C-alpha cells in the first residue's frame, strides 16, 4: 500500500512535520531511527525553546512532541531506513530488516550527528561536562574553565560564545594552523579570555564523580603528554549530516548537507522534502529544525494536492 507521506527521522523537525502532516489528514508514517528523538536526547535542560520559561529536559520535549503527533494519528515505525529508491513514484523506503514502505512523498529529517573525538572518557561524560553544543550548554559553565577542541569556524564561534560564561576558554587544536576563516580566527585571537594549545592531540577525558576534571593531551612536536585541568569540554570538530542511506540520490552541498529550493523545503527530486539539521549547517537549533519541519509538511501537503488535481484534470 502506498502512503501519502513518509517522514524519516524524529528530532524536532521530524516530529513537527508529523504533527502538521497528521493534522492535514495525510496519515503519515514516521520512521523513528535507532535513536528516536535525535540529538536532544543527549542534552539535559533545554532553556531556549520558546514556551518553557523554566526550561525543559531534552528527552521530555521530544517525548511531548511525539505524543502530540500520535494524538493526531501519526504512525511510528521503530528502526533505521537502510536505503531508499527515488527513481520513480511511489518512492520506496527499505528498512534495515528488509521491510519496505512506499509513499507518494517523503520528508527527510534524519538530522546530523556531531563528530566525536572517540577517546576514552568522552562518551561516559557526555551531558556531565562533555558537550557538542555551546548554545545549548554554555550557560551551565558560568565562571568555569572550558576547553574547546577544534580548529574550524565552529570551534572559533563556540569558543567566542563560551567566553560570555566561562572564566577562561582554551582552544585545543591538532595542528599548528587553524582551518577557520580569517575573520573568525581574528575574533578569537582578539578575545582576552581565549587561550591556545596548538599542535596537540586529545588522548583522554578525565573525570570523577560524574563530572569532567581534565583533558589529557599529547604535544605533537615533543611527544610529551600533559593534563589540562578543565570543568567542561566542548567537542567542536564538525557535524556529519545523516544521509548515507540516500545513496547519493539527492543533491548535497560540498560538505554533504541536503540542498533545498531557497523558498521551500523541496529537494532536487519532486515530492521529496528535507528539513532540520540534515539540510542546515548554519543554525542547527531545535526551534529552527521545528520550523522547517512545519514548512516541509505544508510543502508536502500542497505538492500532493497539486498531484491529485493533475490526475483529475488528465
Ligand atoms: P570543519 O571546518 O570541518 O572543522 C573541523 C575542525 O575540527 C578542523 O580544524 C579539524 O582539524 C578538527 N578535527 C576534525 N576531526 C578531529 C579529530 N578527530 N580530532 C581533533 N580535531 C579534529 O567543521 P566546522 O568548524 O564545524 O565547520 C563546518 C562548516 O560550517 C564549514 O564550512 C564552516 O565554514 C561552516 N561554519 C561557518 C560558520 C560561520 O561562518 N559563522 C560557523 C560555523 C561553521 P584539521 O583542521 O586538522 O582538519
């Protein structure tokens, strides 16, 4: 049976698309992924999502969005899409367990994953001093020392932002030259609160009693190791949009983010829409993802209506 619309991914973009599509009587099927709720399931308190003056825990926000979508009839399927066939309509979504779903339109909201250092101590301390999002978590580091790892624009931006809260921010970069654009480098260099440890490789995140106490690094020139004391570690080494399952069938930019029409959420394939972080390297906020999820559902609804009008006419 061919569905009207399948939504792939369940961060704020996917859930919002599901709420709007369900309320538009499109009876959406939502492929949840292996980690339903996306990146917000990894954060603690979300303080910048409008409507929650006291803040809300990331997992609670995601749970509420899911319940809201279910209330209007969205159907959820647990598991990951393994691949898709966009060569003709109805489009096919093939699951990891080989189950197949078909739909006239798709909304891709599979998000992006922050890259991690993959060193000992890191994953255990995520949410307890290790973070990949300065905007989300910077506020919790008032007057504390923070390390930011990375040498790109994101690391410069996050480090500069974190100086609003932290007593000191140390940027640790693995080479002796930065990848970041000159303007972003200059901004960081001109900030008196930012210190630099260049040409150093992070080896281990140290912690005790569920909180970060330090970062062990190796100085690449001398081979010597050192422990930098810190209360927070922001890993800012880039994001990876989750598009591997698309097998290159949709247009991406040079980094791999899906490209959409500037006015809408339409991808290069008619009836396939993209929203949230998988198509956004710039804002990457829960609220912006939710906003584009709404747009994608409205775009899908209008597109489906236009197709049925064409069928009636012909
Ligand atoms: P990026 O440009 O890919 O930089 C990633 C940085 O992390 C690089 O310095 C890289 O080191 C380092 N790195 C990667 N893997 C590492 C590892 N395993 N261990 C230690 N260091 C590691 O990513 P980004 O900074 O997130 O930027 C992504 C895109 O968004 C860029 O096009 C950027 O210009 C754009 N952006 C723009 C703005 C802005 O204009 N306001 C803000 C943020 C991002 P190497 O340099 O040695 O490879």
